[in-house]
C-alpha cells in the first residue's frame, strides 16, 4: 500500500504545534518513514501546494481573509482535516476579545496604516470549514499527537480523555490549589490530556487545552464564589484560550 | 522592470516573503514582507492581572517562548521592585540555555544546513546523511530536556512564574540532565566539525552595526541592563529603560512597514552580534572552535551568523553543564516564589532571546493590572538590517539570473533565523 500523503500547515499563531511535531526527536525519522509529507513549508522548501492529501494537519487560527481562503483550499484537497492546537480548535489567545473594535486596536499598534490591514477577529477552524478531528493543547502534547497519527494510519478512531485536568491531578495525589490554597485554578473546567502538568508543579491551570464537555458549571461557580473570586474575573480567566461563543 | 518574489519563505518560523524589483541590471527595491496575521496580544493583556501576562505573551512565539516568558516575568518584577533569589536567577539562566540549544540546533540542522548541501529539507538530507540529522536531533532534544526539566514544558514553559518557580528541579532530574549534557558536550565537537565542513557562503559583504546586551558576567542571556551598539570604529551604550532610542520606528519609503534603526542606521541582533559585543567570552574550547569555523570578528558577512550560532551552541552546552554542577554542589533549596506585592509603575526588561535582543515593557496600576504593554522582538529589530543585506546580496551577485539571486536571498534570510510570528509585533506589510 502506498504511504498516506500528508500536509502540515500553519495559519496565524505561534507555530508551537508544528514545533511540537519537530520536537518528537526520537520518533521523527520513524514518523516520516510511515507517511509521505508533501507540503510542510516550515521544514521544507520543496512543496507541492496543489496535490490531493490524505491528511492535513492545520495549526493556528483564522485571522486574515488570506488565512480563510488558504484553509478552504486545504479543505478542498484533503480527505481528513485535523485541527492541531488550541488556536485551531478553539480560537486560542487571539480570540479572547472578539467583540473589540479591531480597526481601533490595529491603529493603536500599527498607526494609521493599521486600519487598512487584512485582519479579521480570530476564528477556530471549524467556524470556517468542517473539521474531522480536533487535537487541542497549547501546544499539543507529543504523545497524544503520535497516538492520533498512529490511530489514523490504522484506521482507528483516536481516543481522548473526556474528563477534566482535575481527574489527572487527583491521580497524581497533588494538594488541590483551588480548595486548599484558594488559587484560581482552571483544572475543573479544562479538558485533560496533559497529565495535570501545571498543578503538579504547584502552578494553577490556565485552561490552555480548552474546556471539558461535562464541567459542572453551577457547582464550580459556587466554589469560586466561596473562595472570594469575582465572577467577571473567573469568567475572563476561563475564557483566555477559548471564547464562550466558540465553546457553546 | 522585472520582479523576483520569494513566497512563502520556507524553512523559517511564520509567514513571510521577499520581493525584489529590478530595472534591467539596476536594483530598484527590496522588501522583506511580513504576511502574518495581527493577533494584537499587547492590547489583549490590558486589564489582565500580573500573573496572567507571561502565559499570554509567551504565545507570541513558540520557539522563543521561554525567552518571552522570562523577559515578561523580569519586566513585571522590575515594575513591582521584586528581586528574585540567586538560585532563581541561576535556574532561569539554565532555562535560557536550554531554549537556545534547542533553537540553534533546530535552525542549524533542520532549517539552514539543507541549503548548504543542496537539499530541500532535513528529512531529505536524512536519507543520505542520517548521522548528521540524528546528531542535530540529539542536540535539539537536549535543549528540550532542559526546558522540560526547568520550565515544565518544552514549548510555553509553565513552571517559571512571578517571583521564582512553581517547583524547583529534583536531584535525580539534575543528575539525568548532567548525563545528557556530557553526551551533548561531545556532540557539539562533532557539530562544530560538521558546520566547519559546509561549503563557504560568501556572497554578501556589508558594513554592519551590531547590537547586543552587555553582560556584566562573562556571558549571560538574562542579566544585564545595557545594550551596546557596535560597528567598525564606533560604539554606543543605551540603558534598558531607554530602549526606544534604538527601536524608534522609522517609516521607509519603499514599503509601509516601519523599521527599527539606531540614529538612522539598521542594526543586526542575534548570535553574531552577541559574540561581537562580548568578545571576552571567546576563550578556551570556544576559541579553538572559532578557528575551525574560520570565523573572524567583527564579521562583514551576515551568513556568519550561522557560525556564531554553532559557537553559541557549544558554549550553551558547556555553560549549562557548569550551572548543573553548581546546583549539584550547592544543593537546590525548595524555595517558594517571592510573594508579589503589586504597585503602580512601569517595568522594562531586555534579554537575549535565541534570535537577539528582546524587550518587554509594562505599566501596571496599583492592583497589578496591566495598563499598557510593549513588546519588541529580535526579528522586528532585524527587519531593516535584513533588507540592507538583501540589497547587498543582489548588488554583489555577478550572475543576474533569478534562480541564483533567489537562492542567495533565501540563504541570507535564513541566516538571520527570522521568527516571523514575533516580527509582526512591530513590522507589517500593508
């Protein structure tokens, strides 16, 4: 059987998910032996920008009309489109205040010329094209990525945790930052898969992986209120990486 | 009129391009195009509390995320008058070294080397020269191991927080790092041999103004409060708080982008600038390696930034090993971060990110919420100098065929190791 053709793309973002793929140092040469990478401009200067692809891995959010057109072209040539990273899945940090007056902010940062820039409020990929698979994380976790690729190669559906970071944190027997130390930890509402990376280091979760589906919002609101956090402050922090209207 | 367009500029971080306009044999204009979308993160942190700032602004760029995090923390701590412990300073310096090792190995082996050897990518190179690529990947992994151990993650570190670290590294983690670094020290010898064996890239000569942090110690990416600008015959020193003196934006006639210049002259930041400004560090093993690389300072060839990165990669591994030995000798205390007492005011920090000078400057209100944030990145500072060197490359190219010009321009661009996600925070194409 011929190797599946793959493209790896970045829209607007920090390139952290493509970097995480390159950070699979021990597995990188094995990985590229199993797939046929046709288009990956961060790592190669010889790319086929038009060929059909079995799998497209796309990171970053849509922040320009060029991003949107590029994404649509990728969708058109790809059988399976995978959103990699929180920006692609949820919009990410650039989406935290989509209601703001963009022209005004552009002018503030870039001067009068800024008003003419190609710039739209950040959108997650699924808001622009249909997405077949989401791998969140800021950046994605290496092992989760490799497992997803292995599953795709074998034709299996990848399996992801559907519980919060809290569950992983408790399995690691950490003291609770929220309950015991009164810190604003987003672990209860953030989807697991990082093995509670931050709270395990005594650092509160900032929610970089995006929200978990079955979070019990009402009871959490009560806990946050009891700890003396102002509602608006909690809401803003929970939405740093994933705006409410994308998650709803 | 003919136009040469390189787009997308491959094997760099982010989205950019180069446009050259020629009229007959005469060069009309040269442009470094930044095609990245504007995320406006400096405006999005306004109103955020001090502990939210570094995790948001590290997202400016993944490859430089430790530098962004640590520079952000230093700016915040400067605003609040916090002095971190010597142990925290040492661990942060180690984290900086880890990032630099990863970034330089990534750049030298995966992005730059394929040009010299006529391959489109390191993946293609690995078919014929697997040992060279696995050497690069091993060094890259070493940098990431340091970042994971000290920063808690290879990309967007989570363990470095205002006042110190969430959790300091355990003894056995340091022992594991020491063992990897010893392997790394011998790998860097092989790396210097490999870089020294690459064909010469001798097609762009130019007087260059270099700018780098003047380090009070023998060398540091993290401590220092003055920037030195140095060219043949002249030098200037600028204190951190006056960073606007050399990052003042100037409109340039050939594009809508704004460029950093110092008194009207473009300047180059990064590895080559650091070695030029702080030559005291070039002793011992490093001096031997410098001879093998045939690097002479001050250099007039921007391609020498690749050799400078190779020297730094060796030095970073040696320096990281020294830090580990010191930590093992003195023992790591389970310090908690210094408690933060917010106060109104402005704090500025300048450090050396892998690609050069990085500035974060914040103004806070008395509750520790951001009123204003300013971030100036190395690639933004380098943009004017890159265009100058693109211009020299085209002028000095005796063969007037587009393919040769395009190939050389791409090599010069990659020698700067541009990080275009970062650059968008100052320079943009209209």
